């Protein structure tokens, strides 16, 4: 009986913390940008070197997200910084995909 009560109390305490550190928009956007990079590699729009640089940029955004989550709360200011970093990455992806450098498409 005591174990059930303790588990219920833990769930009540952990739920608000998880909700405050959840960043579903950031995660969805990261996944979308990763997909755009992979599509660019598959189609030949991105060279391996370009893709590696873009992946490194994505890793920086993920690191910023982890830092924002580290204290248990992602503030509005931190969310804005993450959005700005993702906007910057998105522009870099678009620029690299539409430059004249090509690589043979992967099949």
C-alpha cells in the first residue's frame, strides 16, 4: 500500500517538471530539419561535407536544448533562443541545398 502512495506522489511531482521541460515544438522541428538534411544527401543536393557541417549545427541546437532543460524549466527566453538557433539552421540548410554544388544521388 505504501509503495502505491509513494509512486502516486512521485508521479504528481514529476509530471509538472516533465511538462515544463518538454519541448515538443523544438523536437519536431529538429526532426524535420534532420529529415531535410537526409533528403538533400539522398537527392545529391548536399555534398557529404555540407551535410556534415549541417549535422554539426543541428548538434549545437540539441546541446542548447539540453542546457535549457538542465535546470528543470525551459523559460520563454530559452524557448526564444532555441527558436532563433533553429531559424538560423533552417536558413543554412536551405542555402546549402540550393547552391550549385552537387553530388551524385545516393540510391
